[in-house]
């Protein structure tokens, strides 16, 4: 019996893949060899990949699409009406990918200059959030204005040109580098090791049981570490906030965000030397920040001073979590 649809002969047909989920596999057939051999014996001849999971489910990838009655044929052949075969469909992306956010501090802004004043003079910039920074010690407003944006061009403009208010230019500096972000395992959700090195049993990050997170029956979230109303990966978790990142804990590596596509350095005459200098700075920055994740401020200061003295280049590094962006002046 042919359980596959007849596919049109096109040049791209060999590149098309169809993915199916098999559930409730009988215990006798729940091994890689047994299930694969059985599928081939009943007419599944176009298998690309078959992967058996520990919970008696499997991922089936084929080069031809199955007919609508394939599940019925499968149930009869295996003599079990509980086994289910369903096509996996990609979920449409609900939201755009999260953009990295960068923050700078505008210094020495007089107290009578309001946020509205700054917004009126920065309409040409794309600013997500702006606020006057309050002192943690005194609780009083400071001469510092915090600015957050998702646009690299806006960060570059503020760091290079500053912002002009009432006849004076106020300059900006990047926020202090954040503390290193510890790696969190996607199997046991403990911090400090990755999935490949996990020695623990898998848990559901929504309720701490051992079932598949996508099939969690609990309506109310309960963090397995703090019992808070959030999943285990939430950055609002008390455990994450109290976590002390030491040298022995694995942290996320620094990632350099690609430079702007409209970078006008192509119009500079000694382009090769400038691009080489920027590449060297990027390489050294990434290497040193990964080697010394707890000394980011010191590393940045040394790099900026060295580049100014040796290469006659001025730059600033802005941080968005473990991602960094370079602003060259």
C-alpha cells in the first residue's frame, strides 16, 4: 500500500522535508532499530531521519508527504489504535526578533533641563527610554541622564557628537559593563553548565516535574528553585538575583554585533588600514572580555587607551547583555 502522496517532479523536490510526530509508541517498538525497521516494512520508504525520544515519542522526517490515511494504516499495521501520527507545522512568528538594547549616560545635565527638553532636541534620534538617574545613596536626582535605544546609529551619534541643549553640547558615555551572564542548562535549568555537560535529570521549568515542558498541565507557574510565579529561566527569580558569578562558573561568551550596513568607512582613502585596525580592536576586545569577564571595565579602559595611543583611533564599547557594539570616532 502506498502511503505517500505523489510529488511533482521539480528541481527542488529533493530539498523539501516533511516532519511528523509519532506518539504513544508501544513499548515493544520504542527503540531506534525496531521502529525504523517496522516503518520500512510497512511502506515508509522515504525516511530521511527518525529519532526516538525517551517518552515513547519520535520525530519522523520524510522526503515525501504522507497521505491523510497514513495514521489509520499505521494503527492497523502495528495493531494499536492509541498510536498517533501527526504532521508538525511551523508556528508563525508572533513577534519580531528581540533587538539588543544599548544604554548611555549623558553627563552634567543641569537640574532645570527636563526630559521633555531633551526629547524636543533629539527628535532625529530613535530613543526607546530616557530618564534622569537618581542617586542610590541620597535618593536625589543627579546630573546624569540615562538613554536606552535599539538603534546602533543613535548610540553612535550620542557617543560621538553628544546632544546640544540650549547652546551647549552634552557628551555621553556607555553604561558600565554588566556582570557576566551565567550559562543556564536547558535540561535541568541549573546555572553554570551547558546541556552537553549536564549530569542531572531533566525537569519541567514551569513546575519542576519530569514531563515535557510543552505538555505541562499546570495552569499556574511555579519556579522549581524559588516557587515563584515564573519559569526557571526568568531573570526575576530570587536565585538568579542572588547568584554570585565566580571564575569557576561558565558564562555566556561576548558576542560582537555586526557593524552598521551603512558604515561610510568605504569612502575613507586609507580604508585597508582603518578596517584592519578595527578588526584588530574587535578581535582583542572579544578575546580579552571572554578571558576576563569579571574585569570588563578595566579591559575596556586599557583597550580604549591603547587604541588611542598606538592606532590613533577612538572608540567606545556599548553592552547589551553579553553582546557588544563598537562606536568608532
